[in-house]
């Protein structure tokens, strides 16, 4: 029987339960992070936990376990489930909310960790590139308090991904209310033009004066993805120029290369945007170079 880690305890998956009054269930009041384990080692676990804790602080979600305890929980869960290459998800909800007569609102958070065998994207996607679709009817609102955080409010993204799959694509790309590219449904997005790697800035990067001056919108929806940062680091090591830049649909369609990142797919080449071929309709040299470097980093 697979085991999960729930509020500090390892228990059988079938025995795990969440209260019907949990605000994560009632209001999608929670955040999560998805991690990748290779050969028993979780890639950049410290960065995952730092981002998760930052989101908890921003969204008033108590995270009552320290990082050291969470790292031990990850190691124990992998061992108990005899997993080496795994997909892990750490979820934190605001839990059960009650009114304390003396102290006001009292929250009893729910924190749980699951691990399953890693399922890879089809090899064909990496060899021939993924097809993506563009979203016209849905837009991201950068003025939402949840912007830039990985919250449980994921239905619209999953609906968009499902529609993309129905149309024979692997991902749907999102624009903000000002019609600037932000992300995929479950990924960060990059373009390459004239050997320069470009990606839209995160909320934290928007605070940098040099970035803010070039961006025609005030706030960002871009998730500070762990694999996104790994790609930025790999590009720096390879002396590849990187620009944090606002991107329009014209920039996207005119790109020499496009690729996506997340912790599971790593670096995913995009060779078709709906019926429009990107570059030569095959993974480009910069994408392939960064993909190789990331594979070496992940192990």
C-alpha cells in the first residue's frame, strides 16, 4: 500500500483524509509545489521550499513545519514507497478555520506530501517538439492576490490544458489582461530570437528598476519556476544572453525557437503554435544546448 505524509505522520494512502471543513477544499485556499526526484535526490529542494514558504506568507497560510523536517519527510516517503525516480507534491492548505473568542481567527493547516513513480513525457515531444495552442477567451489577471503563486485554484488552467489536448496539443499558452505572454497552463515559457533567450519577468523581477522600465504592465502573473531559474542559471554558465522582457503574440510567432519548462518536463521544445511552425519545425540549437545542460544538472 502506498504511503503519504500527512501533518507529520506517514500513513497508508487509503487512510489519509481531509476535513470537510478544510478551507483548501471549500475555498481553494492553499498552495503546492511539484518536485522531481532522480536517483533519490530531489532537484533544488531548498528552492522549492523557499518558494512555497514565500507563497504561504503572502497568502496568510500557516506552514508549521520547518524546512529540515520537510526534507526528512521527503526522504522517508521516498524510502517507504521504494521510489527513486519520483514525482512529489507538497501541499499546504489554510486548513480548518475557527473563531477563537480571545485571539480571533484560528487556523489549523493541513500539510501533506505524496509521491508517485515519475511518468515522463513522450520521447517524440523532445525529438520533434511539442504543439501548443494560444488562449483567446481566458486571460490572467496580474492584480489578483494569487498572481505569481502556485495555488490550489487550478481549474481554469486544467480546463485549458484539457482543451489543448483535445486539439492535439500538449500545452496552452496564457496572456495577461494586457495581452502580453505570461506562461503555459503548467509551465514557464521562453523564446529564442537571434540567439538571445527571452522570458517574461516574475513579480519579484518586476521590482528591478532595469526590468520595470521596459515592461508596459505594472504586475506579473509569472510563476518563479524552479526549472525556469535553473535554465537562467544554465544560460548564464553557457554565456548565452538572457533578457527578461515583455512578449507579445507577434514576438512568440516570430521566434526562432520556443521552449517550456517545469520540474517534470525539464526543457520542452515547442515547434508548432497551432498550425504555425516555429523555426525549422524542429528543436533549435539553443533549446537543445540548454536541455542537455539541464539534464546534466538534474542527473
